[in-house]
């Protein structure tokens, strides 16, 4: 007897939303919040099995303009249950990046999501990084941007996300290039008046949103623990843009140029793609240290309380 086919992650890839892929903010409904792997017991198990040295542990201040209050910490040997409780009681943002390379259930989920995206969007999904975000009530991520394409799948709790234009003054080219070269954590200087130009979405369990590459955004949690699945990935078009930006960063830093971003094939784009590939090959063997050093310990803070 043949086993029944698994239900799709996205029930309806609405054609109107699909048409906006890689151009604007688009939204769909998903079913991940119905899966038991995201219960407290499931999350504690995930935290226990995920490599602790790969875990991103962050805290942050309250002031929207104080983006440098975003600090990196460590969780030591805390059990998954205790770490989850620290998230519920504290002001933490846990980022389990590349969960698809560390945990079998995320490997399977990444394959599942990618297959649906490739079919719906008619493109290849490359450089897949499926992660898990577990964050405290009222925690936030400051104004920042991602180098790849991103999608955010809300599983538990409620959060609000603001999307800003991908243009100056909201994005300075030199800062964007720093992010591409991993010389910045992603957070950038922010002016609250920019909110007038933002598109905002409130995400509740079952909401998925994806947006154009390098669009700056910020996130505020509601008054409850939040759980979200995040996926960073490239398409062929997105990979070209990232490599053009990589080359631009080299030209700005070493030659003092103020290069533009090519979005059409031609000699300038081809030359930049060659430059980016050569530079990446040159530095491929060099290990990169985290942009932020660890400045606090969750276990010590929890023990003090």
C-alpha cells in the first residue's frame, strides 16, 4: 500500500504573489506551525542536538538607533530545556543557521521547501541555508539587510517587520558592499523618520513572507516568545548581483572607485564576475572570525537570577 503524499508546505502559490518574486514583498500561507517539531519539547530537542559552537546567541538594547547594542554571546553547556526557558524569560535572539546541514529533520524540510519554491518560481534554489530563529518576548532585530534572498516563516508568536526601499539614503552602497564581504554583521545606521517610507507586515503563525534581495528591514517581536523558520538562498540572478557587489567592494576599497551595480549582462558585469571569482578563490582557504566577539554568557546570567 502506497503511503499518502505529504501535504505541501504552501497550500496555494498564488500567481499574483508569485509574479512579484525577486521584485517586491510577497506573502503566502504555510503549514509549518502545525508540525510537532516546533513544540517546546521539539525545540528543546533541537537545541540539545544542534552544535553549540554554531549557535548564534544575541541580545540587544531598546533604542532603535542604537544598533551597536546588538551583542553576541554564548550558551555554554546549558541544556535545551534551560536555554529555551532563558529565551522565554530574557531578551535573547537565537539563530540556528544552516540547521539543514546539522539536523536531519531540517535537511528534509529544506529539500521540501526548495522543491516547492523551484516549481512555483521557475528557478533554481541555490546555496540553501535553512535556519531556525527562537527569540524572546519584545526582542528585536535592528535595521539590517541580507546578502542572499530571504524568506521568513512564522511558526509561533507574532512579530512585525518593516521593509524599506533598496535605494539611498536607506542603503549606502559602501555599507552594502561591507555586508557582502562579511565585514559588517548586517545592522546599519537607522533614522526613525524612514518608517514613513516602509512597507510593514504583521506575521502570525502560518504567515510566510519573502522579499527582494538586499532590501533593508527590521523586526520587532510581540509580547511572547517567537519561533520562525528562516531561509536564505540564491537564485542564478541573485548570485550574479552578489558577485557584482563583491567586485564593487574590491574596486571601492583598493582603487577608490565609486562603482555602480550592473543588472544587465555586458562587458562591465562580465569583468566584475571574473574579479569576484578570482578574489574568492584567493581567500577561500582563510578562515573568517565572527564580526562580533562574545561579550556575555547566557548560562552565567541565568545562574545569577
